[in-house]
C-alpha cells in the first residue's frame, strides 16, 4: 500500500537519504542522463583528444574526475609535452565547469528556507546527489549552525582521525561527493566554501593541476562502489550508511539495481529497523506498485518494516 507521508511519519524516521528525484523536484535542469552527454547536447568546446579519453578503448569512464586524474599523472611522467598536457587538463576542466553550469540551478532558484526546515527535522542526512542544494540551504538558512560535514580541520580538510561529532550536531554525508568537494594530488579531500556569492565556476575551477572535483556522477553500481572504496572520505560516508541505526526516509531515489545496488545493499545490511521510500507521484499506478514490489522482494530476507508514500505528500 502506498500511503501519504502524514500517515506514516509518526514512526520516528530520524535519518534521510536523498536521491536525484529530490533535485529534479527543485528544477528540471537536473533531469539529464550524464554530464558527458551535456557536452554534446550544448556543443561545449572540448578537444577531440580529450573527448576520446572517455571511450571504452581508452579510460572507459563517464567521470570527469578520473579523466583529470589520468591527465595529471601523465604530466608527472612526460617531460617533453608539458604545455600540451596542461592545455588538455584545463580544457577538460573548463568543459566540466560548463557542463555543470548548464545542469545546475543558481542560488536564487533554490527555496533555501523550505529545504533547510525539512532537513532540520532529521538527525542525519545522506545524499547521493553532487549538487549544492543541501549545502546552500543549510548555509543560507542556518549558516550551517547545528550541522556538520566533517570538514572542520585546517584548510577545510577531512581528517579521518578527527570525526567525533560535538554538540549533537546533525551530520551530512555526501555518499557520491559534491561539486564543492575536491581532492589534491596527495589524495587529501577538502571543501571549497560554497556561499551564495561564489559562482559554480569559482567553486569547480582550479588554477593548478591536480586539484580535482570529488564527485561520482556516472557509472554502474559496481563502478561506483569501487570508486567509493578507493577514497577514504567516500568509504567513511558509506560505512556510516552501512551502520546507520536510525529509521530512514529514502526520498527521490529510483533505486535501480544496475546503478544503485551498492546503496540497496548498504540499507539491507544496516541495523535500521524501518525504511520509508518515496514513490514518484508522476508514475502510473501499476508502475508505483512494481517499484514497491521490487523493494519488498529485495528486503524480504530481512526483518525491516517497509513503508511507501507518495512523493508529493512530503
């Protein structure tokens, strides 16, 4: 049975997991297949040799982060074409900035107060989205007071040895990274402060090679999980999901096994007792039932209580 949110919210859901449906609810600009396709769709200038690196017979990825990393490593071992390699690196970076710009909303387009007030109702927040909507909302409404993202070390770095939450703050976990997160050549993950007066270009741009945006925007589930386990920040966030004890609302997530199996698996293995899934209200009734039935089957071997609610009622 698919209910309204008001009918089930008394079950003490204290954790929230956001999917791309949440962002699409803010703007249809997030309704796209991949950033690489945005390059072709908007005819964003990219060197042919740069575009070729994404192909199956080359790096075989849709992730700009991986391409930037490959080019950076090439610059470390090639002593003859440094200028050309640097031009290639910054061309890919510029293309990424433009692709994100075409796919993202501006600060003024986000209902800051409304989003922030809803997020405040949860004790912990997880998101697989890499956009700035949650961060902008919490910064704009509360100046991030009462929340934390673990980037409190010097230089806004993530320190795995310093993750104890103080003052009962609500943590937010970027399971697939975010536009305002970066990693440097030494593998250190840090945050770029993303206030309203900073454009998307300012946030993603870097004047030196090696500092690459940290977000997983594409790829099937096994590829995403591999990338998660390769990075100490991603792995930290994923383990928090795996061990989450609070009952959870999953909002705006298609939970396709091909692309989201790692998320489904973490939820299944977690000790949480209750899960409430939003069901996209724009689907036909039979599609809604199929979505719910697939999830019931996936979690049938567990003791978890599952609830389903119309997305428009939350």
